[in-house]
C-alpha cells in the first residue's frame, strides 16, 4: 500500500488533489498495490506532496503529466513499481 499525502490549504492544494484523483488508477497499475490519497490541512501556502512520510515535491507541477512523472520517479526509487513499461 502506498500513501500519498498532500499538505496545504489553498487553491493550488485542491488542484493537486484533483489531479491525483485523476491519475490514481495509473499509479495503481504501475505499483500493483492500493493507493491511499490523503489531504492534511495546514497553514502552508505552497502545497507539499509526500509519499510514505517523505516530501517529494513542493508547489504545483505544470500539469497532470508532470505530476505523474514526479510520482513515478520517486516510486521507482522507493522500489514500489511492479511494471517497467512506463
């Protein structure tokens, strides 16, 4: 199981959450495990993206594709990928 957490409170945070919901199934196919998305409301103006208690990105990527690339890169480094055809 992979935990993906978004921390923040503004429009950019909610955009990031929306994008994650959109690409969640693609991430699940690459990891062959369940993906748990969570939002932690805090006072940060800049959204933070965390995977398994490690901050992997700060801010909002340009689009969903770039977000997917950031996540896949980190999941590969953490050994979560079960498919290499990305």
